[in-house]
């Protein structure tokens, strides 16, 4: 009986802690998770090359125009 109560408290504490951590990471993301080193947001969609129609990564374009 006591074992079941302790296990339920433990499971509830782990669940609450996990929810709090996920909420914190979602609301206050780390600076390194927001943009790349070139300043491009990580979740930026690809752009279409006007001549070939191929999808290009925005970070690749930034490196190209910076001369890297």
C-alpha cells in the first residue's frame, strides 16, 4: 500500500517536472537554438532558385553573399 502511494507521488513529480521543463524551453528558448551563426533562423523554409527551380538553403545563400 505504501509502495503504491510512493510510486504515484514519484510518477506525478516526474510528470510535473517534465511538463515544466518543456514549457520553460518553449517559452524561453536558448539563444543558440533561435538562429544559426550567420543569423538565419533555423526553421526558415528553403528558397527557389529562379533559373533552375531547385530548392536552396537560406544559410547557404548567406554564406555565398558573405564570401565564405
